[in-house]
C-alpha cells in the first residue's frame, strides 16, 4: 500500500523545506523553529520551539484553555456539579465530548451526563451575569445537594469582568456544606488547553486536596496523576493495580470523586502518567505533604510491567515485588500470544503520531511492540520539557502568555506534612538507579533524521502524508477525515474511535488487534488521493 508507492526519496531537510515553502517568509521563519529534524547531538538534546501562540490564520489542531480546564481536568469527576458560566455553545461543546468514563459507584451520584450552563444572553453580556450565576448555583444546590460545585469562566465572562470567585465564595458561605469554587479559565487565557490544565489543577489543589474525608483503606497507597480514563483506560489500570495489591487513593482525574481529591494527601507515592497535564501537582503534593513522585507509563505492555516494577521497588516490600512479578507473568501470556500472531503483519510498517501533550510519546511504546516505526511525531500543545526532558524547565522562557497563568506558592503543611521516606532511604534508592521527579522527552526516543513537529496544522499534516505516505496516521477527529481522504488510515488517539481501553495489558492486546486491522485493510488502496488523480490543479488569471 502506501509505503510501496513511494517513488522519490526525500531527505528530512527536503520535507521541512516543502512544508514551509507555501508560507509567507515571516510565517515560515516562525514555523521553522517548531519543525525539528532530530539529530543525536553529543550529550545534548536539540531544542524545539513549543508552547507559543499559533500564528493567526493557521488551522491548528489545538483546543482552548477552557477545554483544558473544564473538559480535561474537571470533566471526569462525577460527583462535582460543573457549571459553565457563558453562552450555551461552550457548554454544549464540553458535554460528554471527551470519552472519559466513570463508574457511578454505590451511591450512583454522577452528574457527568448533565450539561450545566448559565446560558448567557446578550443582555447578560451588557448588564453583567453574576445574578444569573448565583441563581444557577442555587438551583444546582437545591436539586442535587452535591459536595462540590465548580464554576468555569468562558471568554465573554473574562471580557465583561463578572467576579465568579466572589460569587462562589458567597454561595459557599451561604450553603455551609457545599464547596463552591471557580476557575478563571477563559478560552483565550493561554496559548492552548495546557493553560487550562494548570488553572484547574491549581484550584483543585487550593480548594480541595487535603480537606479530609474518608480515604480508601489498603496497603501500598499511591495516587495516579494524569490518567483520565479515556475509553476505560483507568478501569484497566485499576484492575492491574488491584491484582498487585496496590491501593489507588486518588486518580487525577479519571473516574474520580470529590473524596478522592480531598484525601489525596494520604497516599505514599504519586505516580505521574501524563506529565504534561499535571507534573506541577506532583511537586506540590511533595512539598506540602511529603509524598515523593515518580514518572510511570501504562501505555504498552512492557511499559506497564516496568511501571509496576518501579512501584514495587519504591515500597521495597518482598511480598509486593513477588506479587507484581506473578501478575506480569500471567498477564504477559495473552500479550505474547497475540503479538506472535500479529507482529509478522505489522512489523516494518510506519506511523505518524500527532496528539495532545503526552500520547504522541507514550504510544510509541505500543508501536515499538508491534515492530512499527514512528517516522514523525509531535504534540499539539506540549512544552519544551515534553520534547527535551525535564532538565530544561529552569531554562524555559517566561513570556506574557505563561506569566498569565498563576504559579501557586506551596509550603509544608504544619499538620499534614510527613516525609514518606527518610533522606537516606531516598538516596539509597537513587543510588540503585531509581529515578524520582524525572521524565525524558520524546526527542531521545526518536530516530535520527525523523521529523518532530510542534503544533502541526492541517496544511502541514496533509503535506507530510503526501510526501512520506505513512501506513498509519494517529491524531484526532478534526484530522481524521481529511487524512483518510488521502488514502491513509487514521487512528484517533484522543477518543480511541469508540474503542479502548488501550492502557495496561488488556489495553495493549486491544490496540495490537486494532492497528493490525487498520494497517492491513485493503480498503485504503481503493482510495485515490487527490494528487494521484489530478497531480496539480493550476489556473491563470484571465487578464494575464
Ligand atoms: Fe495528557 Fe490526556 Fe494528552 Fe491532555 Fe488532551 Fe486527552 Fe490528549 Mo486529547 S491530558 S496531554 S489535554 S494525555 S484530551 S486524555 S487525548 S489532547 S495527548
């Protein structure tokens, strides 16, 4: 199929030039800094431009700050009423569009299917919407009596200056038994949804984490940070953790509840999955409560095994370590069986991954397991540390956009802080090669000469496919049909195309089968790409 038809051998430099050719010079210069040809530099990682504004006029794959706050971080929390203060479109957009699943639990308290909105009208924009917001909070309280109500600002709210925080404080004081707090997450606030993650996490940390309540009982208590239960990933991870005897106190925020956040301070280790959306919370949990953190990844069977072993090594208990090995051995039977059957069909195929802020890296594990090569990749809204590794954080430029996002000052809690391990214990682990507080970026995992592109846009995506013709393109719904019309299958790695889970061992097996089906389907060869039928459409002006 696609790879077989490749006629010309392009060098990465040619491809980069071709991507930039159509742009006006100023745009080309700016985009050039976000398109990196990977090269192994001695002891250093090449630098990429990331987390900067998309150039106006370019059709970006990014979402807005409100999406990152309301949809990504707070979306999966079932027993908090999430009220959107704004026009109805913003609420409708965020209404169950992300495939984060939940288990309504014994109480059945689940507000996720609802769409709560103040439905602002022209007159509210002119005269102010605070009264309407108050009434909405009151109505939600009267109807449901939830433990928490969250309020989200949309663009017009920031522009007209409604004080959503004052309203929330007033209502919280009035109710006495309902925690009401708000997020200044106007869509325009940052350069992408990444700013919304930060705004959401800061408020959850300030208003909710450590406020008490009944924590789950059990041994080896962890928090799972940056796991959002897309397509049931979190259910699979919880199944595996349970088999190992590890207690997951709080997931931030897949399948989460108010009480999970409130008792997150009771865990003894934070495991960070999607570091892009939450790494700063891991730091704050450590500073305030003394909980160390490690990077883990449950995407890929090998990566899952490695992450479980890392958790076992941290607790250092032989019974746990043995149980983890038993679980890995028994789960790997199926994984190996399926791989033996499928790998001969997937081996050598090529993929491109352009997804949010961490999946473009994490999913490379699954493709490696299938013997497939990731030939180009990049994030929609990653920061330089997601590409180059955590060590670059101190050198990151603070610009007007990043300054816009609050950095909260956290100190050790006078009552709740307790170091989980002594300095000597931590050092002993580190001496054995155990890594705390670190993650490598995707650049070191990519081959030399591959293209790493930040904030890829529609034009560049189509050009890339046209030139390189991968066997598979991974992105989201906005890209799906334009790429498939070019004769290349697209796997959605945001929503999983209604499939999943893809995390853990069961997830790896699901993924292998899905990818085998996609890259070996004959249907794509019947699709003629526009450039194959009409190589170039040209026209001239009649007066020329
Ligand atoms: Fe983290 Fe995510 Fe991602 Fe993300 Fe997202 Fe998502 Fe994503 Mo879509 S939190 S950065 S803002 S792993 S919704 S579950 S798939 S872009 S790569």
